[in-house]
């Protein structure tokens, strides 16, 4: 696993939802060059999606230029995947020698940054807009999920809570995947049946143990026991021809 490749996906990938899960799963196997060769079934298991979804996401990621595929070039004739996430600075044209000399000749001096109120080396984890701003990636990802209650307003209390949670490694590393899994949960989105009245909101998500429970699968959809029993009984019954 390459922390370098995984970090670039987290920081710079434009993918969302299942495509982000699939790309993160591949990056988790990748080396520093972004190369990995996992099987479709292995990707599906790690990303908690179906194999058909994995195949669809891989095509979409390739079309978006974030993933390169070399069919049959991986170990045991699996496909070789190459994660192609670049830092924005990597795509900027280098400054020529003449331009650097001209800047020096014209006496261009570096400008000291203005004080921001943040300690050096500790950039703010919170949205920089005013009260009610929902531009933070977490809020934007939450609002992009069709089955979750939309965040309309971000109070100072919510901003402070988000800042505290982002300092916790478990939350900081898993909030995006947790939101996607929460959106897929019938129980957490109020779709578990006629008697289902509870629906997860952002304040519940900010509770200290919510992300841990989501990642442990406590809100994943499950086949009802009665249906499982019926299916098992049908398998045991001999076929009459």
C-alpha cells in the first residue's frame, strides 16, 4: 500500500460516491507509481459494492482520466490499474530560466503572508465562509447524497463540532466513505418500512461513535431473517419433476 497514492486520491480526486470508493480501494493496493492489479471481486469486497458496480465505476474513472487500465498486464493475467491523480502543482508549467532571471532583475520580492489567526503549520479545518456556509467538502458530499436530509444551515456550533471531529483520525480518514454507506442504509434514511420514523442527520453523524458504528456495518442493509429462512427452506426442498 502506498500512502502517497492514497493521499492524492483523498486530496485531489474529483470522483464521488461509489466511484470514489472504488478508486480508494484500488489506491489502497497501489505502489508509489499508482499501479495495482486487484481482481474485480476483491475491489467489490473492499469497496462494499457489487462487482457490476465496480466494472461501471472503473469505466467512468477511466473516461474521467483518473484511472488507466492495461488489460491482462497484471499478475496472473489480471488487469493492471494505474491511478492517475496529480497534484495541481504538478500540472503547472515550469518557469523558464529567462523568466527567473527577469524576475530577479526587476527586483521582485517575496511578500510575507498576512496573519490569518491560525498557528503556523496548522491550517484551518473549517469552512472559511461566514455563518451558514456549506462549502466544506464534508457538507458538500453529504448534500450530494440523494437519501440524506440536506444541510441548509451551518451554525457556529456545527462548525466547532466539525473541527473537533476532524482532529480524530478515525473520523478524518473515514467520513467520506461513512456518508456514502449511510446513504445506502434503508434504516438510517427512514426507508426500513412503515414503522420507520428515525432518519440520520448531520448532528447525529457528528456524534463521537457514529462513524465507527457505520464503518463496523451496524447500519448496512441485511436480508430479513424470515426471508433467509424461506430461501434456505426452498434450497432444501427436493425439486419435483
